[in-house]
C-alpha cells in the first residue's frame, strides 16, 4: 500500500491536539466520575474516516498501564497509513496518592507532546482541572 503524504500545517497539528485533548479529558471525566476507572484509551483522528476511540483488546488482561499503552500503539501501527494524529489518555494517579492527575500523550505525524493534567473531583458532578503542564513528547508511532 502506498503511503499518501500531504503537506501538514502547524495549524492542523495544533487544531488536532486541541481537539484530542478536549475529547480525552471528557472521556476521562466520565469514566472517573462514574467510578469505572480509566485504563489507557486512544482517540484517533483518521485521514478520512473522522475520529474513533480505541481501547486495549482485553482490558482485563492488561497487567500494567505500560502494557496497555504498548498494545494501543501496536494497534495504531497496523493502521498508521490512515492515522493523522492520536492521543492516549490514562489516569496516572498512584495508588493512595492525594494528587490526582491524567497523562495525555499526543502525537501527530510531525510532532509529539506529553500533557500532565491535574484534576480534583469535588462531588459526583464536578471534575475540576488544575494547571496543565506540557512538554515535548517522544514519537511512538512515526518516530
């Protein structure tokens, strides 16, 4: 299969990252507030098919967050030619810790970011975000 490359603009990358981050926080808030927990979940922007959500094949067998992340990246590699950008979100709060936070890994064909998102759940309807911290991430899919 021939890879179809097209010119990527920084605006497209920024728009994708903004949208992916928003969707990831919404998914996290829903799952955490409902007490479902939040194992790694990938949100994918396809070249032509819109957006979809990937979960590890069998969440019950994923012994660690790293294993589940690797599984998601592996699934994305299988369709990498059709992926424009993606994000993986997971609750990175240590067991028993009081400082709760999400980790969001964002990757576009040209750039990767890592976002640390502190949060507080003050009641069953409120998911408050703290100041986010961003850093350059490591490309996992196209690196």
